[in-house]
């Protein structure tokens, strides 16, 4: 399945992805305006356009040159649909080239970084945009000549055609990136295009599409179809489960695999919420012996991950076979996963790695996928979760990696190490959450570092390992900053871990940002 199939709401903005680093950001910015947006690859743009019937088109940036013979191919007929078009960077160059203009390599070579925008016409697309504001450029080519109908709306020192437009046809182009935060008034320009130039309807509200999603699941699964879903207790699979359950009730069978690498209280929390509260058909498979057995003696991080991924698939497949009537597989796949997979398998984006969730299941399960969240971003899934009545403790919870505590337990994974790690992690969470400090944190957890050091507990000498505290803020986990909690909270956490948890002689604080460090330790 591709990301630009015939599903999803109609109207809104169609974004053609020429391989931009920031394409998802454009889609998010548009949705934040209350307007639906969807990304498509150039080859499928006309197909998607027919099904989606958008109100406007945005052409993204991209790493290629429009005059290369194998540059991403978009059918120029898209310009004949009478829709407003905004070209960004490469998108502008493509637009210029197909409307009688000319594109050449930038004379002084590539132009990267900040430059000031000189606004000539502060109306329409540039209404309210400040003269002299910084914009963010990143391009190797530039427009040398405009086709008939176009005029310059703003220029900059290195770039005479920084903003151009053909008002009659509602075609506009920006040589810089309005979607990045460094571009002053960039959000304003996108808003002007979407709401003023294109006059898109402001009717996108993720919470309001619950009924549509439920109806779509009912249509796909039919009157008697059965769905199996791997429930991890994370936001995505939980929201997917509640949504599918609302659609088909007890014909949804959830499988929760206890891999022995869970945090304290996790399994019980899932049982309580989904079985006791939602009355779902939930099977809990205790596979901890099997996972820990396969992991015994393995200390290389990638190997640990591979084993956990493989065993998960094996366990899940066995369970799915028992539910033989289930022809459908429910998954909490999100839009960024879909876009990344499509890009990695032939789309225009060259830089993004293929999506690899530990929960990703192989094709030979031979089941039809039910993925009600596949056109949504994470914050939109949270909004739907709230709409469905899921508690904030679940909807707003911190991410927890598929391989669980194994990537926070350095070296080989044993029950003897997992027990103190789990206890320390519970203390970290409790002390942070009861003070509401987690609202500003992306993740907060404990790490087990098997390095012995000497301590004294009571009157006795101990020789025990290190517990590291990791607290980070982040927008999207691509980059992260370490965060400092109030000293009295750190003191309390440290004292509780050293006094209540057997196995640690020392508590240390990780003050590494990402990059160069990663959030997890393995
Ligand atoms: P790193 O450690 O690479 O992590 O900075 C970035 C984000 O991804 C989470 N993470 C994972 N999630 N399977 C997952 O589902 C994994 O194998 C995995 N490894 C890391 C991590 O918790 C952080 O939020």
C-alpha cells in the first residue's frame, strides 16, 4: 500500500514531495491551520488529485535539479486544473520551468542559510510579512527568468526571485523554506496561501473524524470479519485498539506480549484498562522466559534488538494462528511511518531510513491490514485518543522503545539486572510525575550500567553497579536536550534509589544531548 491511495478525507492541500527533507513539516503546518493535507510522490500526484479533490497544491523542495534528465517527474497537466499552486524551492523551480521561465545553477554556487527578505508587495501571499525578515535558503539552482504572467513579490541580496507570483492563475513560488522555524513569518506565508489565496475550508479537526474512522473500519472488515491486534500499551496501538473496538466490538482480539522487558506495572495497567474497563477480548502471553532465554549471554546491542524483534514475531504469529478466523491484522501505523516507508521504497525522498518497528510484522501472515491511523500525525492520534476517552496517563505518556528495558540494561540482560532497573525506573517516574514535571520532558528513565564501584550501606561495604538518570526534552526524538530537574527532586530520586533498591552503589546523571549521544543508551 502506498501513502497516496484513494482513502482519507477529500479537500484540503495536496503536497507533492520532490524529496524534501521538510515535507512532513509542511503537511503538519497546514493541518495546524485546521486544513487537511496529504503528501504524495510526483508519479502518483494526478491519481491522488482525482481521489482527493484538493483545494490547493504545494510543490515541495527537493535535492535534484529540474534540468537533470532523471529529475522527479510530475505531469505538468497538474497546472491545468485551475487550482492554486505554491512551489517551494525546487517546487518553485519546477513551476518556473513549466510556465515558460528558466532555471540555472546559482552563479555563486549553492546558497545555504539565512538571508534577509526585501518585500516589494505586502499583499496576498505576503500580507503581514515583515520587510527585512530572515528567511532560510538552501538551494543549488535558481530561477533566472520568469514566464509570462509572473511578477516578483520579494527579493533578497543573493536572489532576485525570492518570492514570485502569477495572481491571475494563483501560482506562487518561494525560493526559501517557509516551513522551518528559522524563517521569520514563514508560518504567515503558508497561512496566507492556504487560507487567503486558496481559501481552503478550515474543517480539519482530528477528534471530529472518529465516526468516519469507525465507519471505514466497519466497511473494510465487514459484518463478520475478525481482527487481531498486537497491543503494546503505547499510544498508537492503544488508540487503534479502542477505535477498532468501537467499530466491531468483540470481533477484535488484542494480543499483549509480555517479553519480560516491561516497566513496573505495565502489564497490569494494560489488563486493567483494556480488559476491565473497555471489556476487550485481550490475550496476555507471558513470553518472558522465552525472550530472556534467547537473550541469555548476548550483550551486543544490535543483536539484542534483532532477537527481540524475531521472538516477538514468532510469538505473535503463534497466537494469530490460534485465532484462525481472523483474516485482518490491526496496526497502529502512523502517517510518518507510511511516508518514510514509501520514500524508502521508491519515493523521491532519498535520506530517510525505512521504518522498522519491533512490532512490524512480516507479510507472510497473509492478513489484510486494518490501519485506522495511517493518515495521522502523533499529536492527532493523541487528540483522537482523548476523544475516545482514553486517560491522559496513556494518551500523553512518554515513548517507550519496542525492545523495552533491554536497551537500558547495558551488556547482557538478566533478571538480576532487570529487577533493580525496573525498581529505579518506577521511582524516577513516580517522583517526576507526582510533581507534574513530566509535561516538559520527552522521556525520563533509569539506565543500568554494569560497572561496579564501592559504597557503604548501613555499616557494610558494598560493591555494586551504577544507575544513570536520563531526562531529555525533544520535539520529535531526532534531536534532544538533556534537562536538569530541580535539585531537591534529584536528591530525592537519588536517595530513594540508593536506599530502596538493592544493586546500585551510585546514581549518576546523564548530561549528553542528541546528537552526538542518542536518547537510549543502546
Ligand atoms: P534514540 O535512542 O535513537 O531514540 O535517540 C529515539 C527515539 O526512539 C525510541 N527508540 C525505539 N523505539 N523501537 C522503538 O519502537 C526501537 O528499537 C527503538 N529504539 C529507540 C527511543 O525511546 C526514542 O524515543
